[in-house]
C-alpha cells in the first residue's frame, strides 16, 4: 500500500500539479486558498461570526451556485438546440422526449433559473435589511443592482427560446413595453416629435425587425447564451472582489 | 540619483528652457493619445449600436393586395391575412370596407374574431372589441388601429400599412376616421 502511495505521489508529475502536502498547519491552510486560482478570490481567513448562517442566509453564494448549474446545463442544452423558427420548438420537444438525459437537463435549467431569480431577490432583501449597502459597500450595492437586472434579462431572453405560445407572447408584450418607453419607443411620449417609428426605435433593435420573428429568436439566443452571461461573469468577479476589499462578508456587529 | 537631481536643477535654472517645452509636448501627446482612444471607442460604440438596426428586412411587405371587393360578403370579418400581415379585412353591413390591425391596444397580442358573439376577444388579458374595433371590455385603453384601404388599378383591394389611423379612446373610429372607410 505504501509503495503504491509513493508511486503515485512521489514523482515529478504529481508534485508539479500539487505543490504541497496536506499536513494540517496554519501555513498549509492559507496556501491552499491563495495558491488556487479557483479559490483566490476567497479570503484566507474568515471570522467565525462571518459564517453565521442566520445573518447572511448564504443567499449570494447560493445564487452563484444556481448560476454555475445554469451555465453547465445551458451548455448541454445548446448541443441539441437550433435557434431557428422552424426547429426551436421541435428541438425543445426532442430534448424532452428523445435526447438521453435531455429532460433532466432542460428541467434542471428551468428550475435553476426560477430558483436563481428568487434567491437573488432574497439576497438583495437580506443585504438591505442588514444595512450592508452602507459605507463602505455602496459601490458594491450598485454592482449588485446591475447584476439583479442582468439576472432578470437572462430570465426574459431565455423565455423566448422554446418558441412556444407562452414565450412568444411574453416577448411580444415585453418588447411592446420597450416600444412604449419615452424617447426611445415609437409608441412612447415624444415619439412623433423625434420621428421615432417602428423601424428605428428600441423595439426594432431588440427584435432585429418590426415583428417577433427569426431575427428576434436569434438575438434572444445570443444575448441569453453569450452576451449577458459574459457581462454577468465579469461583474460577478468585481462583486466578489469588492466584498473582500470592503471589509469581508457582512457580519453581526457583536 | 545624484545625476538626476543635478539635471533637474539645471533644467529649473533655465527660464523657458527645454524642461517646459518637454512638459508641454508630453501634455500634448498625452491629450492626443487619450483623445484618440476616446474617439476610437466613441466611433466603435456608435458602430456597435448601429449594427443592431439591419438595413434589409425579410418581413412581409407593408403594401399588399387582398382580392376583389365581391369576394367579401357584407357584415363579415376576414382573418385570412391575419397571420402573415397582421390585418383583418372587414366589410360592414352597409357594404363599406376597412382594414384593421390585428393587435390589441393593451399589450399587443392578437385578438380573435368570435363570429358567434360578434366581437373581437384578446386571449392574453380578455379585452373585447366590437366589429368596428371599439373596445368595450377588459383592460384595452382605446379602439384598435386601422390601415388605409383603397382600390388598386386592377380593381383589387389594397392595404397600405404605412398609413395608420390610431384608435382614439372612447371614440368610434367610423366617425373619427371616415377616410378609413372604403365604399366599393
């Protein structure tokens, strides 16, 4: 047994990947955090009061967990899904009835999406109720509000992708709200004065046309799968970094 | 360290000397550098926004022909062009025509014509309209909009969606827009 242990661990390859052994020393515990690219945003030491679940509810971390689940299942779904008017609905049905493990991938994605929206709102509620938006955390509150909006936008753009009646009319109604927005929508106030028509307003840019069609489906897909997740990830890292820089995770005063 | 200090003192000692000129040039180049970057980003941002507005659309044309007047019996709503063009061709009991956009004035869903109840009903939030497009139930704030309908050279009815008669709250569009009605 010991010889096998030596063969696996006492060679150049193992040592090039794992720089340390696992003796439980303060130094080793610290090194494990800041020597690891996935953990280096995390503080090396955490106060005992900072991990009191009854104070933070862990909602921010759970939101991030939901995001990771959504990223993984989302990539899986993309292997079967064509963002075209003819195929989108059928591909969604294929995932539900034919593709191996398709139905669990789709349902995980769907439920995790609902879950993330709910949890991110509870996170915001907790931050507000504990006053954690106050100095020096005002900037991070701002980032958090943007992330909340991005979460809603992810949810909204994903709604159209099954190309069913529910999503189609949700996007119809949602983009019509854009059309009714002052200054940038053709049905909103000042639209006549500014010569805003259905062909040059914000709705047109969202749909890639004047009606909900193939362009709208493709645009939703790109925003949902590429653009918004990319922006979100960048802001998430700013958000997590600032939690540390603003004095660590919010915790009880006493 | 000593050299730099000496050099600095010497430059300070020369009024209007190379030190000041160099500073001006550096400031100028800094401005040019940041300015170019700002300009580059501004132009790119504009291009990025403009990119979202395509020049060519592959959507149905906004002017289209819908057959001859005799194809339409009086007192009927024709939903044949609803799916592709979002338009109903309606002939009133007195024989006059008008074209109405199949779009609920609440949030833009497509109502259905219910022949048995003689009304348009929106499936989204339950708005109801008379055959003239006047709203009488549900959350719709105003009557549905009409398009210009006319007789083309070949005698067919022609709809022009670029000319629109928007419904006025509480008003009957037959009276507000007599020009939306076509006698044929």
